[in-house]
C-alpha cells in the first residue's frame, strides 16, 4: 500500500470522526441493499420529489450506503449482510437504533470503513475496483451528510477516493436517500 493511500484513509477517518458520540435513531433499508442511518439531532429537510415540495425529519448526520457491500456484526456473530433476505435484514438492522458511534476506522486502498456502534460494527466495503468505465454509472459507494452542511462521498478507484462537497445536492432525485422504499 502506498503511503499516499494510507494518508488518504487517515484523512477520511478524520473527516468522519465528528460523528463519534452521535446516536442512531432511524435505520432503514431502501431499494435493494441500500441502507440509511440517521444519527444525532433531528433536523427538518425540505426537498423536491416528482415536482412536489416535501419536508422530512432527518438526522444531522445521515449515512447512506448505496453501491457498496455491507455487513453488520458484533463480537461473536455476523448479524446480517447486504445480500441476506430483506426480512432478515429488516429484523437485524434495528439493533443500531439507540446506539452511539464509538469509533470510525478506514482502511486503504479501497476505503473500507467500519462504523462501530457501541460494539456492533457496520462494515462497508466496495464491491468492485471502481476503475471500469461504464457510461451513466453512479460510482459513489456511500455518502455521509454532516451537520456543517457538506457531504462526504466515497468513490474508490475514481482518482479521488473520497470527496467533500456542499450539500446543495441533498434531496435531488439523483442523490436522494430520502425516499423510503
């Protein structure tokens, strides 16, 4: 592993460290294996869906896993994985509710990330190298909306493994984790 990949992983871990202590209060399964976790305080979010202005209550921190694999485990067992049957996932992901983030670790070069919720770990890892050029493919693996008004997006293999951008795109159809399926 190159020194720059390790440094990049450390910078990403630092960008995520502010969520330590935030409590998960909403966890839900979206389309396919998409997983959304709302953490910290509750905030009002206005956005447009199909031309309609909609107001939602979301977490000041919002983690949205969309094109990455994930697994939920504790010290003794795997609780659920992203390819398990939906009823199993729905039953198991609720274990995160009421738990606080105690640590976030990132491993280079793929930016595999572990969110530790009081001993229950949510492991997030890419399912491909991210180097294939597929027209129209949304390569972002997962995103985190932060209270300071920006979005951390992880896209391994993209040249920039992760980015921080203003959250003005929050709520657009292309980027929205707000529509519950």
